[in-house]
C-alpha cells in the first residue's frame, strides 16, 4: 500500500478517536447513529467492537486492510505463510458484516437468497474448501469459480463441408454471463489469487452487474499459474496493495514456518543449517519437519527407487496415508508423478487386495482399481465402478486380476493362471451377445466378422474398453460422473502423487516433497516455497544440499518484498507493450 494511503487511514482513525474521547457516553453505549456523523464511522465502530469483545487483535497492516475493505475500495492483500492472512480475512468479513450490507436478491444453484452479498471464491474446490474451513463463518458463501458461474455442457451441430455429414460437439460454457448475470453482489474475495488467471477473471466479470468490490488475496512468493497471466499480477499494478510482513511468534514455533521464512528471504539452507528446522529449541528432534538426503551423484532412476522405498517404509509403519497425505514432485515424467502413482497404487492393491482392471484407451493401456483416487478435469474423484463398455469393438482387454501390477505385469504366475480359469475362457462365442448386431441370411459369418474387425479399428480410436464411474471427493452429493470415451479416459490421472503446480491452493496435514538434481529446470525459490507451504503440520523433504541451495538462490520473479515484485511486473508489462505507430 502506498504511504499516502497509509497516512490517510491513520489520520481518519486519529480523528475518530479524538471525537469519541469528547463524548460523555461510554463506548459500549455508542450507537451507529452517533458514529455516522464521524468520518468513515464504520471503521471505528468495528475497532471498538473488536476491542470490547477481545476477539481479534490486529497489527497496523491488518487494520489498514480492514479499513480499506470498509471504504468499499477494491485492493490486493499479500502475505506469506505465518503472517496472518487468514486472521485478516476473517476480520475483513466480520467488519463488512458489522455494517450495512446488501443481501443476495435471488437464489442460484449454489447461492441462497437473503445471504450476505459477500462471497469467497477460488480456482479449485479444495482451495475453496480450505478457505471455508479457515473462515468458519456459516453466513458467507464459499464457492469455487466453476460453481459460481456454473459451467455447463453445451452441444453444437457441426457439418462436414466435404461430406455434408452432421456431427455433434460439446463445450463447457458458463451459464451466467452478460446476458444472464449473477444476482447482484457487493464484495467478492478471491483467495489464492496467484492461480486465478486473467481469462478466468474476465469470464467472471462478464457475469456480474453493478459496482463490485474485489479483494484479491494471495502469496506473491508462490509460483504463477501454468496457463495465462495471474490476475493478481495485473491487479497489483492497478489497485492499492497491503503486504503483511510480520511473522507471528506462535507461527515461528513451527519449524515449517521458520523454513519458509528463510526460503522467502533467499537465505541459502546448507546441510549444517538443517538442524535448525529438524530440532526444537531444546535440541530434541522435531518430527513436524524432516529433511532426508539423496546421494549427490544418484541417477533419477535410483532416486525414484529410493523414494518409493521410503514411502513404502512410511506406509508399512502407518505414518503415510495415501488417501490423506500429499506427495509432491516437480515433474510428471521420469522421476515424476506417473511412476510414483503406479507404485503407491500398487502398495494399496497389496494391502487392500484390490482387483486391477486393464482399460484400453485408443492404442494404450491403463490400469485402475475401484477405490483409486484420481484427477479428472482438475477435480478430485474416487473410482466407484469399472465395467466393460458394450459399445467397444476393439481388442479385448485382459480380465481383471488381483495378481497384476499397475504396468500389467503378472506378479504371481501360478495364482494368476488359476484366477483366469475362473473367467471361463473356453466358453463358445455367442454372436447374438454383440449389441445391436446379428448375422442375416444374406451375410456370411466371414463377412460379419470382417465388418466387426473394421468397425473395431474405427471405434477403437474414440471408445474405451470400459466405463469408469467417478464420485467427487470434495462434494460426494454431486451426481456421479461416468466416462467411456478415449479422450476422457486419457484425462484420468492417479492422484496419490501430484506436481507442485497442481498442488497450488491445496493443503494437507502431512506432505512429502522429493527434489532431485534431475528436476533442475524447475529448481527455483517459488517452487520450493509453494511445495513446502502445502504442509499444515508435517513436512518431509528428500533432496540433496546442493540442489536445495541452488533452488533457493534462483527466482522466477526477482525481489523479496512486494514493492520489488510490483516493480518487476511493471517493467515486464511495459517491455511487452506494442508501440502505437506514429503519424509521421
């Protein structure tokens, strides 16, 4: 926030305190009518109520954010882990509710009429869920971006210009837009704004009517979104901004917060420094943070093997819960999420005696079990059913088995062969069982088979061998989703291990973070900070000292303070501006 704005807010508070001191009435007896004669009265009214109820104690920057919120001004709030963003957000909401505010005039599917016209939104369901848990105010709607404007499937007819054949295509489009706006809102708080893109904000803005106060909350130390420019970056150049810099003592009692604070400051963390985070003030081991070491010259294949062995030991000891805990790596491939997910799923298969299904998607094979946690269209689901797809005519998938791993390899040959006998492999082919097909009097069996083979080659490109039913993890009451096309099935990803980019806005009680020298293109401060800040209570980092130090020293966005980063954004955008042609 600019100094002039800070001075103005301070002056207003001083004027109100002076006016109040001249009143004979005690603060508890002051009415809103009396306060209304004072400049910006609701701000002081809120301050008094907080002090009297002893609910929230705000520092100067936090109070400035509350004052700015009550002025109706849109602004940006920046704060790293441990600086009190959640406390400030709760104070802002309480302050807005303490003064006159609009209510939602009519209901939508996810917004109830009569509730305060103050909502909190974020990009992902998990980020929104985290915000709701932290704010813990039942009066306020916390709703993710996609639910807010209700993306729905829209079908279009497309005519082939060569053949004239008509086909249907489907796109997801927002139900609420400029021609069908959302009910009038007063304040929209966008949490985790660093992953909210400009395009997303534009789509949201088109669905709004009237003057809206936006409060953009984010951590400028985190990585930017994978696609597009963050709206946060743009708004930091356009709006007043307040940076929370004070890391609270109770926060610093956590070794994770101490670690993050040093990362944010660019302090190199050598192996000798690790004891500062892995030990408490008395020198005892602090299990809330652990740092393990990869040998310096370990290949990525061997590092992956060691990571899998470490997770298996944690799993067998009951420390690691794949359904609740978060495993993070920078990449998908090589030492990445794909291989880690196969190994973690295999652990669960063996412990829970799960049946693995081979699913043919186009010309590829994937392996899933009922109960698997997966990502589909960036949302979290659990697989509840896997059934053969009657519309599929391609190569037959192998029978489901308890004796294959997630690569299709047979684990126990004798047990596998005995298991396969139970599926009745010697049953005679019944052509009548093929859906909607039969041999006619004028069609030979050979001709029929040739037709089916040709059809199989065609259908194989867009129809999967199985139908997979998914249930939302974040909102189990949502309708089940069933997918059976190759395109949709190939979007399905096991989610026991995820990339750090996918983890933005998410948190877990326990986080395992693997950083190897093979990940060097992704070694930079923002990525390490983002990964470590996902942990709510327990953080385990497996890396090597040189890799960690190198990553902390490199930045994608130069600077340590908000002002420095804003200056970088300003320079970046000015460098990309296209000069208008002159009249000369």
